[in-house]
C-alpha cells in the first residue's frame, strides 16, 4: 500500500485514542462523537489490514501493531512540530495571528474589556478567540494558548497560574425587592435559581458545600451562555451563581451577603513554540496583566466579597488623602 493512501486524520484520531486509552475520552477531546471515532479506527485497521486496538470494559488496549503505529505517529508528529517550530521562530516582530481558546465567561466577559486597548497598541497582531468548554489539545494544534482549570503536566507545555475564581450568588435589585434577600444558603431553597451548565458539570469537583447545594436546589434556568445567565439575572429572573468579578463588570447586579461556594484555580497554558514568538510573548504578558491580583482582588487566593472591597478602597483613598 502506498503512503498516499494513509489518511492522516485517522492516524491523528488513533494517536489520541492510544494516548487516552478510551474512545469516549478521545471523542471528547477531538470534538467528535464516539461512533465517529470508532469508525475512523475501523477504517484505519482495514487500510493497514491489522488489529490496532482491543476493546475492553475499561477502555482500549493496544495490540503489538497498535504500539508500532503509535510510535510512528508520534515520530511523525515530532518531525512536523520541529518544522513548525523552526520556521515560526523566525517571525516578524509583533506580527501575526494568535489563537486563544477559553471557557465562556472568563474570556467573553472579563478579557473582552481590555481587547480594544490591546489592539490599539498592537495593530499587527490578530486575535482569534474561540469560546469552548471542551478540553483543548494545544500539542495537536487546536489553539496556541488556552485558559485552563487544570494545570498541565506535559513537558512541552508551559503555564502561568493566573489566580482563583470565587463563585458566589448575585441577584437584581428588582428581584430582591419582590422576593427578599436570602440570609443563608439554606434560604436559597425558596428562591428561583439560575445556573451555567458548565458549573453543573463541575460542581462534583467543587467543595462539599457546592455539592450539597446541587442536591438541595432546583434551577429554573440552566444555560451554556454566560451572557444569557447575566441578562436573565439582571432582568430579575432569579439568583445566579457567578464568579465574584461579575460585580466589577455589571452594576445591575447585587452580590448577595452569602459565603462563597467554590474557589477554582485557573492557568494560562501555552506551548514552548509560542513562548519563542514575539507576538506570543506580547499576548502572554497582556493576559497575565488582566488577572493581576494587585489590581483585581477577585482573583486572589483569599475570597474578597465585593462589598468589602468597596470599604477597603475607600479606606485606602482616605488614608492617602490624610497622609
């Protein structure tokens, strides 16, 4: 069989399955259905006329042929990356495209405020911002950088810890006037609650307090859009669970005087190749500054309630005047 008949897409799919030892996990990373991934593996096995995987109740195991194909695919990938890295390192200063992937909310709400200023200063850099809640594989070229809730472990990935997201409850003045403000987390059971679907999937990994709330509360609206969540909450639709920084970007919302639900750490993750590019270093530095804890206490390790931040800022301003 000529090498021209080998489909690189199927080889790439196989390499992900081989790495994760699971068709379902590979499908999630690749953004495809499990049957599609399984079909591509079957097609590749027919092309090569050999069995590459053995399906088991725990996932998949590689055959001897599968291990050989995996080694060859990794070698080809390394060579392709070497070509990419060597050529891209010769970039024109501060010029070119950067592809960033991030979850809904932290990118679409927080970072967007500073993008116009960034573009004004860096006119020759093009930002491609992809909003996704799926796992992003930077090494396979899904993006150049990502904001992740998991610290990377791969030797070819670099990361900067940006801070901590503190989740708390918000409501509109209109809603609180009609229904009253809950004085404890227990009181939330009598209120209309709103939730982002990504939070629903993450709650099991949060604190026991968040897990208990998941079982106790009924959510009248669940959405995969942070914008929808904010707008429904701002229009008096109910009480929404959102990161504390929302207090800084939407004056229509009232942060409730309740304890935080969960602190979630997050990182900026990027490849070594991006670090070598001038445009990469510019974007990395820009993102890092947007989460500076000196300027934005929302991302500190310790939870700072929005109402307390206002008191602290006024005290600081008064001290500067009297000093």
